């Protein structure tokens, strides 16, 4: 191919694009939407990860190791022993927790330190950082926040801050600002409240207790130093590496982030249908020109490269715009992702979006790759057509009609491959999504054959409803199958995604509601505000507990204590319950050993949630080694229970057994049982009045707690709903581009109809009817694919991601909504093309032909 030919062909393509700005813009939009969704989810995830890494790095500082207690506390004497007896000078005590500051809409991480010992660990917290030592350790509640946070709050040094810790109000004097030189440190410290050790101990009720002791151990002498330290440590205390918490968090959120990324790829998959349609549109518009080029000697390869080069240009522009749009969309999604992480896992405050180069490059690769793959077939179709038939649209339609059976056969084989992938032992989440992708592609290839079959059923039906125009509209879908089938397939996949995810969410919701009705046996529940919505990591004040128990109308009380412990499987959540016989009714057991409940309050046995058992690959009679205040102790698993409050997993133990092994009498929550005949709303108001002034707590009736739990559940699926909506928007654009292509291709046919007496109104009726039929077909076909997707999401992907057993719940409303959504989307997409067709001058169309 000579350079002159290349230049002429490229100029021809460029001129065509400039003369058709709507088509050009629609092509770019198709790529941009798919890329934007993928990039925004990627940036949201990486921003959350970076925010956690920065805050962890700031709090951990240069510490290489930490000394931690069995549960959540460590006796203060351990620090003295390490510092004096073991002679480890590079050690520092830390008390850590979470608080809310009035006037600031985010949770602050409280770091209690000894500034004299801080110099080797955290520059901003040491005496050398300019902290007023006399004010900092004065015995009053004093502290420091970052300069940017102070500006956000409109406060300055000397002001008093209202701080709430676990529902307990405190006043704190701001004695200084944390000043750092670089942006990385500034971002890391935006959500930090720095206080003295004694102040933090008062805040968290940890008199003479520490959260941990930070250490810097020289690598060359690490083993010797550890042995020296271990000799002075009490039972239950141990040395762990500082990065262990980061690793634990990464494991917790891996499945959550992977699922979001997989859902975002769905929008790109639907976008590929759109790219295919828009590139086909481009080929259709230039079919006469391509025919003349071929007649004048332009080779097949030159035509192929011209179309692909044009696709590359469109893909490049679409990808660039998609990345820019993705960055803006990520600003919204990062808040939703952060909220879900806060509800499910740990406190996270993302104040700014982190632009990750890998996410941008990934967006470029996916955008350009998807564009070139989707554009190849239209380009190949244009280049392979014989000169004698290149102007005949009928030749292409006859090819697609002849190919529908082979295409359906290939689709069935691809779908079968998806089923085989599901059967791979220990396939994991990636195999689940790969199987889903194969089934979507396989079903899409069967769509043309299904359309032909449905058209035979629809023709008499729409003929009865809309006369000859109804029959013509249905027949027109088959005669233009190469275009209509792709548009319908795009809409089928997008709407099926809404069905699949909708059924999965409904199944999950139904399961959770049923579980809550069983779990919540008490009449009233009391819990202090927690840092993470689904955990109970704060304590009730002892005097408040006595006041509440003694309230008129209360028959008896049960309690819950939730702590983090170390086991032979890592750091896990241990819940100690004291509910008496009510526990037997509250806990739904998946499996249990003989006489479990009779042995539960007297023997060292535990119950684990099915999620925990799945994640750790444990079963009945397996042994858990828990690090207690009296050393490592074995506990036998004698029951596995259903639990939908945590996707990390929970170990449950009887409070009597817990008290034997842990020196901890704190209570995280109360369950109160009312006397018969007591009005619950009045009782709740009475309890709130009696708790006023002691501690701020959540006091909810059985129904109130259930509603609050469902609200949190719904909030965690907000991101999923947004992704579903974006996929439907992409599909809507696909239908629009297909209809615009049809309008152009059929201009002569429609002109002949107009010349034979069809009025503009009848033509509009014809096009709208055809569009509506396409929507109904897409809606009906989306139902079986959506149910299949839901089945895989519920029984494969959910199980492999989290380990939950869910009820499979299909409601007629979801299926009817799917058909309605496809119908409405198709009708809306058909309004503009039908208007253009009705307004077109038949004489111009016939003359151009």
C-alpha cells in the first residue's frame, strides 16, 4: 500500500467522521462509557487502599514489630518490663481507638502516645516535633489535629473541641496543630487526633491498659531481641510484625473489591456491542463509497486497515474521554465504596481521590482493545464483500440468516464451556466470573436464532393488534437481522444484568430479614456507637448497665461482648454471649454436635459462623487455638451457625467460658426482655430517659434494630445499583445506534413505502412498533439469562466470595420490571430515528439511491 493511498484513505475516513458529528460522537460515547465505569471503580478501590495504607503508615510509623495482648488490651506493666527489664529502648506505648468530633463529618482515629518515647517511631508525635510537653501531659484532656482538619472545622489553637468516644462525651483543648512538610503525610494525618497516653486511657476506659507496644528491632539481632522480650512477657502477650494488620485487611476486602471490578467489566462488555453497532453504522453509511473504491482497485486489506485505523482513532478519543469521565465518576463512587467498607470492615476516611497510573493504563488497554475487537468484524465484512455485491444489503442479510444455526451451535458450545469452568474444583471467584462471561457470550450468539423463532409467534399477534403495519414491523426485524440482533443482544445482556443482580440482592435481603427475625429474640437492644456499623467495638458504661437492668418493665437481660483475638488462623472476631436459653431460639445452626447447647455453657467449645468455617476450611470437631490472657488454649468447634452480620466470620463462645480465659468484664451490648404486656415504645422512651447524661447509646426495639440493619444492608448495595444503571445506559446507546443504522440502510425502502402512499404518521407507527417489538423480545430473552446469572451469583460467586448460604428468591416484580425496562429503553431509543425517518423526503432518498 503506497503512502499516498494511505493518506487518501485516511483523509476520506476523517472527512466522513467530520461530516457526521452525531455518529462520530455516539461512537466515542460508546467507548467512553465502558471505560469510565471500569476506571472509576478501579480508582475508587485504589483510593481506598491508599488511604488505609497512609493512615496505617502514619500510625505505625517506623515500628517493625508490636506487642499485643490476647484480646484488645495489654497491661501497662508490660511496657515497663520491656523497657527496663529487657532493656529495649526503642519501644513506645500506644493506646488507639476511634472518636467523633462535633463539627466534623468523619470518624477520627485517636492515637495516644508518650512523646518522650516517640522520637524513633513517629516524627510528628515526638517531643522534637515542637509539642508543648507541659500542656500535652498536664493531666487535662488535650490534643492535636492536623492543620488541614483545623481549617475544615474553622478552629484554632486554644479552642475546645467536643469529642464523643463510644457514646461518652468529652471536652478536649486543642493545644497545637500537627504540621508536616509533604502531601503524602498531610493526607495520612487528616483523620488523626493525637493525645497523651493518659487522655486516651480515659477516653476508652482503659485505666492502666495499652492497645499495644511498638518496637523497632534490628534485623541482624532480631531473634535475640525477641527472645529477650518474650522472657518478660506475661501469658497471652505476644510479638507480631507491624504489617500483619495490613495483610489481614487486604484479605478481608479482596473479594469485595474483586466483585466490584467484575461488575464494572459488564458495562465494558455491553459497550462492545455498542462499538460493534456504531462501527457497522460507519460501514453502512459508506457502503456505496467502499464499492466504488473496490471497483477502482483499492484492495481488501486497504479497506480493512482504513476501517480499523478509524476505529483506533475513535477508540483513542473514547478512551481518553472515558478516563477523564472515570476520574469524575470515581469522585462519587469512592464515597459509596468507602461507606460500604466502613459498614462492613473497618473505619476508613478517604478525603481525596488517588490517581493510580496502573488504573489509567488498564483503562487505555481495555478501551482500545475492546474497540479493536468489536470493530474487527464490521471491518472484515466491508473488506471481504465482492465488488458486485457490496451495494446489495440483501446479500449480507442472506448470509446472517444462513449462519444463525451454526452461530447458535457455537453459542451452545461456549455456554457448555462455561458450565465446565464452574465444575473446576476450588475454581475461586475468577472462575465463577469467567463462567458467567462464557455463558453471556454463548447466549448472545443464540439470540439471532431465538429472534427468528419469536418473530414467527409475534407476527400474527401484532398483526391482530396493529394490522399490516404490525406484521411488517415484526418482519423488518428479521430482514435486518444482522443489525437488530446485535442491538437486541446488547439490551438483553444489560437488562439480564439487572435481573441477575436484582434477584441476588432480593435473595440476600430475604435471607437477611428471615435471619434477623430469628436472631432478634429480645425486645430491646442497647449498644454504644461503634466505629464500624456492623461491629460492636465499644463498651457500655458499668453504671449505665445497672440502671438499664433495673428499669421498670424489664424481666431479664442478656449481654454480648465482642473483641478481636489472635488464633492459629490470624486475627479474628470473638463474641461472648450470655442469653441463657434464648440463645437456642436465636441462633440458626447449620450443623452441630450432639448435646451442643447442654455443653455450651460449661465446656471449652465454640460455635463458628459458616463464613468463618468456609474461609478457614474448618468443620465440626476441628480445634481452634485462641490466644487468651492465660496463654494459648484449644477450643473445639461443636457448631456452625448461619450469620449474615459479617462476611469475615465470627467465633461465638459462652460468656461463662469467656470469663474463665479472659480478664475482661466489659459488655459491648445488652439485650433486654420485657415483662409480658409492657408497651415497647414506652419502654424504649423510659430507657432513653434513664440513660440520658450517663452515656450516649442506641436504644432500639426489636423492630427498630431490624430496620436499622436492613438500612445498612441496602446502603452496601448502592454501588451495585449504580453499576447496573450505567450498564443499561450503555445498552440504550447501543439500541439507538442500531436504529440510526437501520434508518440509513432502509432509506430507499422507506421512500418506496412513502411513494406508495404511506403517511408520515403511519411510518412513525411502523418504526415505533418495530422498536417496541425489539424491546419486548430483549425483555423476554433477558429473563432466562438473568435467572442464570442470578443462580451463578448466588450459588457460585457469592459462596466463593463470602461463604454465605442464601435463599434463592425470584419475585415476579423483578421479571416484569426487566421486560418493562427493555421495552421502555427501546421505545425511547427509537423516538429520534423514527422522527427522522418520518420527516425524510422520499424523493431525496430515491434520487440518492
